C-alpha cells in the first residue's frame, strides 16, 4: 500500500484492474469453456502397464527422430527451456497483478496449463533420445537460477502488454517448429500442435484483457505498450547461448524479427491503435511510437539479414556437432 501512496499512477492502475475484474472473469470463463484439457501422458503413454505396441511406438519415435535436422533440435531445445522458465512468470504475474481475486485465479489456471508444455516436451526429448540431457539440464538450471526480472517499473499494464506479445510469439515458434518437424516426425508435430492450441487461447485472454485496459485507461495503457513492444525481452534471454540458439531459429524460419513484425502488426490492427483519440500528450506520443514500430522492425529485419552470412553452429546439448546454416531465412 505504501508503494501505491508513493506512486499515484500505480494506485490509479490498481483501481482500473479492480474495475475490470468482472470482465476479466468473463474472459477466463470463456477460456475454460473453449479449452480442450489434455495431459502429457495422453500423447506419450508412460504407464507401468504399457504393452508391446507402446514399446514399438517408442522405437519408431526414436528412429524417426534421428532424422530431425540439428536446426530443429536447437529450436526444440530453446522452446523447451523457455517453457521450463514458468516459475519466473508465475511469480511475475502474482507480483504485478496480485495474490488474490480473479487475477490470482487466472494465474493459477494459466500456470497449471502451461506446466504441461514443459512436461510433455521433456518427456518427448527423453523418449526420443534427442539430446545430451545432462547438458540440457545444466542450461535449464542456469536459466532458473539466473532469474528473469524485466524492467517494467512496477507497471502492471506492461505485464499485460508483454504477455499479449509473448504468448503469440511462443505460439508462432512452436507452430513453425512443428511445421518443419512434421516432415520427419509426426508425433512431435502433434505434441507441438497441442501446445500451440493452448498458447492461442492464452494469447486471446491476454490480448482481450489488454483491450479492456486500453479502453479504461487509454493513455497509460498506450505508454505501457510503447515501452514494452519495441524491444521485447523474450523469455529465456538469460540462457547461456541464447543469442546463438535464437539465430538458428531465425535462419530456420521458425522465429525471428520477421515473425515479431507480423504479430506486432496484427495486434496494432486488432487493438485499433491508430483510431484511439482524445489522448493526452503522453498518449499521443506513445501512439505515434507504436504506429511507427512496424516500419522500424522491418528496417531492423532487413539490416540483420543483410549482415548475415553462412555460419557454423554447435551446442553442447547436441554433442557439439557442427552444422552450417545459410544466411537467408528458410520459408
């Protein structure tokens, strides 16, 4: 409460979050009704009573998985590590949105659903024998130990803007990885499709929640979005080797500046940022910054691609095998 007294903006934001709570609850109930709850063991059975057919399926998975390109393996490792950073995000949602009421209910529901993503991906990579698991586990430990504390300045609107962007980014990365993996290993594509369906619903919740904030407190919401969107700190950026792993994803056409540009354009259009009026000077400045962002992101993508050249990569978790990737993004 002292922090609220010292920061009038934060107190006003809390009032807005309390005021829209009934609408947020309706969005949460919409989510519950639309979801198809699944469990990792439904995709990768692991019962004591597994039969010969299951053992044969595991052998087939391992055989098919050997054909996965190392670029796809790297993307899968990064996506898995990102999912296993869930403790950071549960903490941040609780910290910024509160420990009780509808926000806490959503945080717990969302965390329970998200937890299955890391579980099923870890089950898959172990069953498929894709990685040096000791090396991968070391990266995951380092990531959790390093923490994730973005500079959101206690602004809950920044968290909601971030989650809107990040959920779509995660969905995109999983979908594109699944699209490529499916050429070699349909079981992996099926797993990633289940995860993508969850991420799509999570994205819809955060996107529509932020739309409520935009309507109720337009100027502060625009300022929050303008602060977060230009340089989104992706989950996992504290992972050792993150930049190299991200570069592999970009070159493979899985996720990079072009994909981020597309999702920013979609959200700006969905929220009708250009049509918001009656703004303060702060709001107008933020609106202008957001509307200029797609062009800035396009220039950034052009620059990155123009400077790229064929490059060799290797990672401990794929046994330091070296593989080359061309400069251009595969489409």
